[in-house]
């Protein structure tokens, strides 16, 4: 699974065609792993998929992420939260929606059976 850190700094919406220019060692490592998998499976009868979760939100009260801090601030009744200057656009996806999308993608691209259960309905 990838990360939006593979992309590096990019203003605007991100999709699968956005060029990768990672700007951190973590992003460089993730991008290198993706490229390595592509190279190793090229010309072979191997299916592989690479999903980028971007900012997966949900269950945010149980953690130390920025989303946990935003959730805590909201519960405390704060009306402001210092985050960014608002010059960048980030892609967010709800945790349950991400799980459904990942299963649908797997079903469509990999030919596996898709059976949503529980929260995935």
C-alpha cells in the first residue's frame, strides 16, 4: 500500500496519474517499493495492485494523528484549529469508505469475489 507521500508537494487534487516527486525519505522509499514491484512483475503473469490511502480518516479519537487532535479540539468546543494556511488541497477518505473502495478495486482488477459484510455494506 502506498501513501500520498510518494507524490511529494503537489497543489490540487491528486489521482493515479499525478507524477511522483517524493520529498522525504519515507516517500522516496514508498515510491521505490512501488517501482520495484512494477519492475519485478513486468512481463510476468502476475497481478498486482498499488493503493494509495491518502488521508484515511475515521476512528480518529483513538490515536495521535492530526485527526485525533482535531477531534479532541472539537470535543473541547474549540472553534479554531491552527493547521495550514489553506494553500494546499488534500484528499481525504473515510475509513469505512476506503475499505469498501479497496475491496471493490480488488474485485474489479483482480477478479476476486466481493462480499461486503458488517461496516462494509
